[in-house]
C-alpha cells in the first residue's frame, strides 16, 4: 500500500477524486478505481456548513451546537471524525493541518500515522512542514499534471512572489476617522460560558492605537468567542466590562457603528459569496462596509481602490472576477478591502490558512507593511508561527477548568 503527497493547486477542488485520477500518472492510482474514498477538504466542509446554514443542524455535530458556531479548527476535527466513521478504503487529505493548533497538529499526525497502516492516504499540501513522514511518493502539479519528485530533494519555491514587506507608504483613505481614543479595545475581567461550559475566565486586555497584537491559543480556547465580542453581535458581550473606541459595549452604539471602525478579514468572510464582483469592486466594498459592491461607487472611491491595486502590483487584474482569482490574490484583495479606509482597528483571522510557504510570506510582508505605515491597530490570529511576522505583543488564551485565561507577552 503506497501513500502519495501532491504539492500544488488541484483544479475543481469540489471533485477531488476525479481530478486526482486525471492529473496523476495512470498506473499510480489504478488500484483505487471502484473503491470507496473519503475527502477531507474545505470544499467538503463547506457542503456541511451550507446544510447547517439552511437547516440549523449538521450530521457532523451531536452536541446541539451549530456547526457554524464552531471555530475553524473544531469544524475540521468534526469532519475528520465523521469521515473515519464511514470506514473508507482510501482517504484524500486536502491540507489537513490548516486552522489547527500545534498540539492538534501533532495529535492528528499521530492519528494519520496509525491510519496509514490500514487506509491508503493521498495528501495534498502547501506547507513543507506538513509533509507526513510515512509518504512514499511526492508529486508536484505542473501545467495541470502531477510530476514525480524525490521526497528528500523536494523544496517547493515560488519565484514569482511579489515582495510587499518593504512598502514605504499606503494609499490615503478618502475620508479620515475623527480622533480616536488611545485605548481602542478594553476588556476588564471578562468571563463567558455557554450553558454549563466555561469558555473565557477573567480576561483583561487593552489594545491601543497603532499596536500590533497576535492572538493565539489552541482550538476551542475561545479566540472566536473573543473576536465575536469585539467585532460581532455576541450577546455574551452585554453586561461584561467591554469598552470599544471609548464606549462601553451596549451603551448606545449600534453593531454597525462599531463595525464601521473595524477592518476585518477571515477565510469565512466569503464562505457563501457567489456574486460576480470584479477585483476593483471588491476592494471598494470595504469603504461601504459590505462584502461585495451593491451600489455605484464615487470617482474618489474608485481612485482609492485603484491605488491599492497599484500598491499590490495587481493593476491588470482590476476587471477580473474576484471569485475566479487564485487564493493568494483573493487574500491580498480582501486585506486591501479591510484596510482601504484605514480603520482604527484591523482584525486578521487566519489570513494565511490554505496558502503555501511563499504565499504566506507575501501576506506577512503585507501585514508588516500595514503595521509600519499606518496608525491602525492590528489583531492577527494564527495557529502557525509565521516566518517573518513582526507583532509587538501577544495575547495567549490558556485553557483551564474555569475557562481560558489570558497571558500577555511582548516580543
């Protein structure tokens, strides 16, 4: 039983088994024809999320919680457990470690090591550190075909990467925010529980103007809950000592008034987005606090978005349809969308998930440049230790019996 790893993008990820038979050398996968396979992928997860969104329930979750309410890492764990219960003959793993914390990655690697003795594994991966030790053959997608490489000598590189780490300035916003307080976010002894389950315990945290924070913690530690209390309409925030832009949350400002001051990125942002907006329109939509453009923009708004495309070296893509872009370009566009109005606060939730090493460097370079060339405070959420990322401080959520406590450190 031979295990394979494939580096690179597969066309039509919603139909991975058929695509693999198409791109791999015919002799390699011939023994899998007619067998039952299972696919662990974002595309597969999105099908379950759509069911959950429509019907309010998912067969991946038995706890009574909605699948949509789980963190990205918790969703992926639920999907894998469900697939293994089907007892497949082979397992296709499409970047299985994305959105998982370090401990969960190590646990999953051990689990897959054991499974590899019983089930044939085909790994699709973007990060060199994700290559599993039991893999026998490594292939790289080139011009739509999988080309064999020696496992020991395979070092994927992307020489076409644009270096965004040395940007000297950012395009100014069309309209500036009025003077903001020095402390943008303040949490005082905040605790959260869902029914009988404690999530956060006595979290105290201040985010000041222009600071660059990393937010970390294992899956289920409460990062998603914490962000939703700042950016979203989480009812758990009301009654707690949470102050946003100088006002206690729930004291009069609407959710939309708060969101207007926050630029936000998450891979889930375009989860159900199907509009055929252009790249230019997608960036402009950040000025209107929408995902996608639903009204005619002003000339000033168009010019501002064009300046961001010039900064990203993407001028020739402005009329391209956003959803047709490769993943890296989508991420750059969405970060520009989040930052175009120079909000007081920028939240970047897992901006490099699904990207290869070189593409991740492009994103971290862009984020570092934003931090260096603006007064915007940044909260950057990631499970990986991203090479080159330069946050000043970190809030780590440490799980405990009474919920996760916060531990602050400086770099």
